[in-house]
C-alpha cells in the first residue's frame, strides 16, 4: 500500500508547504505520478498525464520564483473522474463505447481547477457510465480498495476515492447521483462532500441523470474538501479560516429510519458516533421522513430513462461497447413507461417536502453513510450501499461522509446532511466531529 503520512499528505498541509517553499510543485507532482505507478495494483487510474502535469508544475514553480501568485491551489496534484471532460483527451466515462470520445473543451470544473493552479495528474477509473456503486469495471478492470485488495472501493467514483485514500493525490473530483462520492469515501476511509444541487456546475460531465447529478470532492480531511469546494464554486461555498477555530455546541441533529438496518458493526460505530455528537453538546432525536425508505426506487425511476435516452444512439451503434449489465439497464430505461417517470418526480417532490418539514426543528440529519463496509468483488447483489445516501440527491441537499471508524478492519463513514445552501454549516459540523472539539453555538457563528 502507498499510504502517505505527514502534513503534506493533506491538501491544506501541502499547500502551506508549497507556499512556504519547503516543497516544489515539480517534485510534488512527480511524487504523485510515481505513487500512482507504485500503486498500479489499485487500478485507480485509467490514464496518467506525466508530461503535461510536469510541465504545468514547472510553470507554477516559475511563477512562484518570479514572485507571482499561481492561485489558491498552486501546484497541488489532483485527479479527475473519467466522466469529466478534458480538452483533447479521451474521456470515456469508463465505457468502451466512448473510447473515441475526445472533447474540444474542458469541463467548467476543470477550467476552475487549472485557473486556481491545480495540476491534473490523471483520470480515475469508475463504474461504467457511473451506473453502479462497486467500480467493478468490465472494460478497464475493477478498482481495488486500498485497505483490502479484492474488495470494492465503492462507486461510481471508486478510482478517485482510492487515489486519495492511498495518498497518491490529496484530493480528487467525483460525481454523485445517488451517493457516488459519499459511498466510496465511506468505504475507503476518506472525506466525500457534495454541495447543494448545481452549486458546482455539471457542464462538460457525461451525465448519469440530468435531474440528480451533483459534482463532489474527495479529500483526506474536511478542511481539504472545503478548500477544493471553494475553488469549484468560485467562493460561493467558503468557510473563512477564523471560522474553523470557533467551538461548536447546540446543534440539533435528526436520525432517519431508511427502512434498512445497518450491519451490527456499522450500527455500533454509529452509536459511538452519536455519543461523540452528544459530547460536542449537540442534541440527537429521531426524524420522521417516511418516504426515505422508498428513495432508491424513486431515484431509479428518474435516472434510468434519462440515462437511456442520453446513450440510446451509441447503444444502437456499438452494443458491444457496453457491458451486458449496463446494456440491460439501458434497455430497461428505454422500456420504462413515461407515466412512471412523472410519478417518480412527484414522489421526489413529496420527499423534499417531508425532509423540509422534518428539518424545521433540526440543523442536520445524520446517519451511517453505508449500511455495511466494503464487500469482495463478485459479491451477490443487491448491494445496499445506496440506501442511506440517495435520498439527498433527490432533495438536492449538501451532504458529507466523514470517517467514523472501522468494522473488521474496513472503514465506514458518518453522513451529515444540511439544509439546501447550508454548506458552511455542514462542513464545520463535520470538522467538529472529525476533531472532537466542542464549544459555542455553531449556528450563531456560521457565516
């Protein structure tokens, strides 16, 4: 395993070292590329950009040497999920049918990363067309969990999570339609954050669902995730440095019944997490959201026809370029009656109303991120990884997964969910759990 230790293993620590001159961008990026090759067994990347990345890193170093500011992420190596467009680069979204897809322009998120001085070192492996949660990719091979070879890293952003968890890069981008950032964050033991729906632009990203897709970030700490999110939202989501040091107490937290009990080990870690929240001075109560138990079916009825319509032409032209499992999903989506799609949109609106009502007296919702830890490749379905995450894609709320311990040596995460557009509260609450600090009323101090 590659696991990196020390301050520079975090994005915030690495940026401080780069600004202070104790690290160079050139060496940092070269180390990331070398680490990716050393950890080739993970199969986290479908493509590395060694020449381009070194060239960009040298430019950052030259700007610093000339007294210029290369940007808030100047010199930091990052990775992109393979469904995010890079100009003049094969962007296949993990699907053989799109191995000839070469966009002319960068996605907006890539433009913003590069303007901030970040260096894209490569493209990460993923579940085919983001239509799954295991990252067992038939075309590129499966992504391995850095904590246990032959086990799922989660998906669909499995390669991004594995690259961060293994210490190859301090942060990476993913997408999240039903939990595809938070699930791999949980299973790989890192932080995964998706802001409110459309806070981060989705243009230039191969869609799974035009209704439910979110862009999200994977990082080693909450502050790292916040730093990357601030760049991707052009400051719309930003936590001032001084706000991180304000202690936290008085938050009201609700626990939802998703209609599926967590495995015993995850349930025990969650009970321990709730005790930590209470020690922080937060109150914990049950929250009534009856439709949460139906969210997976509602999500499926929305995304399946959207996905199928988006890829129907390519499916007819190149059926062999799709795995049998994905072909079956696309055919199901095409066959779904329009009435079911419209009914699902109605149920989505009902769920949003139920969550809004439940949160009238709450600041956050909290749950395990996944009902169980990572499972081995080839495990029989269903994989209920999505059950606790997908409701909040339907509602569009900001949600984060933070490590909350291990079960049988495998990581599991705690999910914190806030009201729409309350990202700062979610981030600072997650950081409070992460560090265990307690103190003043976070609601009063939040910007």
